[in-house]
C-alpha cells in the first residue's frame, strides 16, 4: 500500500512525549486511553456524589444536605454517570480495540477522533462550574432538575441549567463525531479477509451503538436548544401559555433517552461474549443469532420510548402499543442471553477476575432486564413510575450490566494495554465486595418502590428507614470496593505484576491478541492476513 | 436430574398458583400497599403474576448457569466442546422453545390481564363525584365544584422534625392540615391541574398515579372499598419541596361524608361572614402568622428572610440581589431600592399577593386563599419581621377586589 507514510514505523519510541502528546494525539490507542482515563475519573466523581446521596438518605430528616443541594447532587450524579463516565469509557474501548480487532492501522478519521475526545473535558467542566461560581456568590449551583430536565421545571431553573444545556450540546457533538468515525472505520478499514461474518461481536455492537447515537442524539440536542430558547428567547415550545406543551419535552427527551440505555448496554454486551468465550475456551455460540438480535434491539429501541410516560396522560391506545412494543425487546435480549449460556455450556471454564465480573453481569443484568419486563406493564406502572422500583431497575441494568462489563473488560484488557498482569487476589476481593455491596444497595430499593417511596426525594417517611439504611450501608461498601480496583489498576500500570504475553489469556482469540503486550504505538500498518 | 426437574415444576406450580391468590389475602414483602380500589387490586394481581413468572425464569436460568459453572469447570471438563450453533432438529426446537414461551408469556399470560387493567383505568366517565386536585409548588389544592368548596392541603409536619432533632411521629412527611375527604363506594373522578411545573398525583392504596401537566387537564378516578386514611406523595420532581407535598385522602362512608360536607360548608360560610366583620390588628396579625407559615414560609422562609437570589425577604431593610428581571419587577412595584428590600405601598402589596408576579414563582393567591386569609397575611407581613407600618387590611377590602376580578 504505497499510501503508507514511510516514517510511520511500528516503533513505540517514535511517538511524541509530554503534554503535547496527549493534547494533539491522533493515535487511536492514545485517544482510547484518554477516554478511558477520563471516564474512570468521572466514575469516581459520580460515585462520590452517590455516596453523598446515600449519606443523606441513611436516615429520615435533612441531615447532610439541603433540599436544594440534594436536587443538584442527584442530577449531576445521573448526568455524570451516563454521559461522562460510561459513554466515554465505552468510546475509549471502541477506539482502543476496534482498529486492532479489524486489523486496521488506526481509526478512519484520526483528527476528528482527537476532537471527539477533547470536547469532553470542557463539557464536564461546564457542568460543575456553577458550583464554583456559587462559592463566589454567583448563581445558585448547577442543574437541579434531575438528568431528565423536564420542562417547565427546567425553564424555571437557575443559571446552572444553561451550563448543563451547553454540556449536553458538547456531548452531542463529541458522540456524533465519534460515531461517524466508528461507522466509517468499520465499513472501510477492515483488513482483507475480515468479512462481515468474521467481524468480532464487540465491533458489531459498536456499529449498532454508533448508528443509534447518530439517529437519536439530535432529538436531545434539538430539545436542549428549544429549552434554551424558552428560557431566554421568549419562545414557548414547552409552555402551554404560549401554545406549547411540557409533554413535548418529555417525548423528545425519551425518544433519545430510551435508545440511550441501549447505547450504554450494547458495547458491553458485545465485549462480554469475547470474555465468556475466552474463559470457557469455546468459540462464540450463535454468532449470527447475536448479530441479528443486536440489530433487532437497535431497531426496536427507537419505537418504545413512551414506556417512560405511562402516567403522562397519553391516549390508552398509545399506552397499549408502547407496552407491547417494549415487551418485544425481551425476545432478542433473551436470545442473546441464551447465546451467552451456549457459549460457556460444556466449555472448560476458569474463574479469573474478568470471568467473575462477566458472570456477575449475567446475573445482575438478568435481574435488571426481568424487572424491566415488569415495568413494561402500563397498568401496574401506576405504582412503579416515579418510585424507587425504577431506580433499582435501572441500576441493576446499568451498573449490573455495562459498569460490570466495563470493569470486566478493564481486567481483561489491562494486561494487553500495559504488559503486566494485575493482582488476581485484589481482583477477587473487588468482585465479591462489589456483588455484596451492590445487591445490599439496590435490592432493598425494589422493596422501597413497592412500599410507596417516591424517587428524587431528599427526605422520606419513617416506615422507609430500615430499607434505606440497609441500602446506604451497601452503597458505602460498594463505593469502598471500587477503591480496591483503583489501587489494583494503578499498581499494575506502575509495573507490578508478571509480564503479560501477547495472547494474555489461554483461550483468547482475535487479532488484538496477536499483538505484543503492550502493543506498539502503531499497529497493523500493514494489514494482517485474516483467514 | 429428575429430582431437580420435579422440584422445579413444584416451585413453578406453587408460584404461579399460590402467589397471586395469596396476594388478595396478605401483604407480602414484595407487594404494594394494601389495595382498596378495584384498580389497585387488579394491578396488584398483575404485579404478583409478573413477579412469579420472572422469579421462575430467573431461578431456572440461574440453575442452568450454576450447573454449567460447576459441571463444566476446567478441572471437571478439561476438553471444551466446539459447537457454535444448534445442529439437530431437536436442538433447534430447544432453541426456539424459550422464544415461543417468552412470546406466549409476554402477550398472553401478561398481556391480557394488563390490557384489561389499562382499559379499566381508562374508563374515565360516569363519575358520581368530581374533585379537582391542583398541584403547585409545593402543596395540593382540592376543590369540590359541586359543593363550592376549595382549600389548600399543606404538609403539617413541623420544620423541627425535618431539619432539627424533634422526634418524628408515625406520619412524618405524610400528614397535611386539610386532607381530601371523599365517600367510599362512589366513583370519584379527579381532575388534575398544575399551576407551575409537572407534579405527580400518587396514592399507592388506590393504585393510581397521574402526572399533572401545567396548562392541561388530566383525569383519573378511584372507587374506594373501605373507609380509612390513605397517604401518598408527589411523584414527579418539582423542585426543592418535592419531598414535602403529600396527598392525604380520608375516605368516609357516604353518610359520614354528608356530615363532613355539611360542617365544611358551615365553616366556609363562617369564613365568608368573617370577611364582613371588622378585625382588630392583633387578630389579623395572629391569623396572618398562621397563614404565612403554611403558605408563604416554604419560599420566603419562616424567618421572612427568603433565599438569596431566589425568594426576596419580607423583612425590609435587608439586601437582596437577583436577576435583573426580578429586581426590575420589585422596583417597579416599589419594594426594592438601593440594593435592599423596602416597604412598598399597601396597594401594590395587595396586588402582588392577589395576582402574583407573572413569569416568577410568586403565584396569584387570589386563586388559593380566602379574602380573610389574604387580608390577615398582608397585615401580618407589614407588622412582623421588623416591619412597622402599623397598617392593616380588612377582609372586606380584599373581598371587594376578589369579586371585582375573575377568580
């Protein structure tokens, strides 16, 4: 390929050093690391906010925060965890792994890639600047409407809401650019022989995710701009007094918001198969079924959004339609689950930390997904909506699924990334404490929901105390457990642990495992042979 | 293997059969609040049915998973299989079977009772009585159009219990000063309105929840089986007072309800009569303090100091800074000068309380409070918090303003 530049050599000492390396890099591995590092840092920030929430909810009565600050903490917790933690780590995995998995030298649009990442730190800063300003007597803190920003509450809200709107717009830009990059890369840069039938499941999952992002994120961006206009430019999109409708915001938000949860889910559902296959030492079961199921989930996810709106007063026929379409998603999700079981069935299984987290994912996401089926019922939703049952459901699906998946993938790929094996002992402690802490935190919340505790409340009635206290204690355990992970990762990055081989794990397959650990700065400058 | 299968089917049978039926008789830890309406009973049945089914699915799947982790671990199964898809017809059948079962469960077992319950809930006509519940930040207002009654229903838990160390009573955060009272065994339609943002009307024991959308009407209904006091809360984040606006419904037998109605109407006429009489300033101030604590303190604070930048102090002489628009509103009405809140003209004060300030969180209290309450709260404000106007407002004057303007 004569277009390959002569000085792009497969030599790790050719890369720039220092701050400018990270600021100007167009290298997919560097950008992947930037995304993942940023995401993990924001995960700790979001986690700290969660600890604050659970500290307030440990007992009835306002003891730690004011109601004003509490509303801000829960809103920033949600926005940070979804947009600043999970999505960037997911995108980082895509950047780091996809070129290696398909035998490409880099992403198709490397400079765009740099921009996609570097839009994120300003977005995060914008979100928290109002808190800093508040310290100097300007404004009243940040976003306090919940991450869902329902109008007209968000129209009433203070200056922090404007900052949050711009955060959302920057995130929109970042995600859209990254998605375009991923789609073009997967379409155009696969090594010869890497046919659609051989594409790793993780790559398929990100292709679906990128398509979804491009289709639905504009709805949120448009709504955010409309909100800005209602707040400052005299429009009335969301207020009835001017001929608008608050429910329009709710529709637009959830049109984005529901597919968003599959955007969060699909990449880790994809990487999970790689991990299961490796540690069961068996090829992926039901490859085609999984690919078609992921595509079905992607398609169906766009037409089910109003199951978040069963109590908003939609026509009965709409409620029934959305209930039936929502239930339909359980079919492809079920198929994917059975393919996971099929992958490990009659395998030869060992239980290293990535496998433990992968198995934990299956169990916890299973609970989350099944309770999603319960929530699909438009009639009983009268009891679940806006209450703690929903909070438990989405934490089981979002933490139990994608976060566990991201942790599993971190352990799985850390040796590849830095060339050293992490401590298995610490990994196992992390796993068991996370499982115990997580279930202690969120299972009681299902019960709180059916008992009648609403969500987003800074204070609660005395009958909810025992379960809340259990949940808070669980949360403190869960939070502390993540510090073990942090320590393990840092220690490994600094050179502790046995050196890792190229294949890293006995059962690992895939082009990325043909490369040395850590891989050179530039890889696959010449495309590999894929049989 | 056979024993396991037998146990699994026993569990399935028990769960499917016993649980939904048992729910009618006892409250299990996984059940909703005791249902007192047909809708609540229907949704509880569906809840238990769904729960039973997903519990079985979970246990069966977990059993398969655990079995595999034990039987197919490396030490037990050193040579992994290599299959990647079903091969025989029987294997294809086994793969298709769970999918077909899921479709059947989703659309028949769960779908049919769900649609039935949805249709029931949507059956909004033929009300035997109508109440109008209006949500605002942060309280409910209930009106009985047929009987000409209207009152606010405000959280009555003392601040000391929320923010201080006073011991919390059983109904902490679930008690109000003036509950909604309805008769049992009658279909009560609830028209839902909001004055400001989206709130949610939720009473778990009735199995109903509806969002209230500002500028639009929503409606729901309930038919309560037995007398009692039923408590719920706002179910949609609506600002800082979201946790503090409960809904309390007292269901009385139709006979008791008539008695209550009569006494309420008597109270209402007494209040009307009170607007005619002349009040002393001391009486107005005393009454006004109660009105202030219930209706104004949530924003302007019990101390009258407001919240910096958001809710102006009632106490004059105190500095206040906020958005240009808000300060302009206050200056225009004579309440703001040189960076401080000042005593403004009485007429403007009355205007603000009656009509609110459009575009801000200050509501038009002429829609919420009686003439007596408005007169007394204005009198109180002008003579408390360090204010010394010595002025008072008689209910009759407010009554005039109220009947002059549309309510």
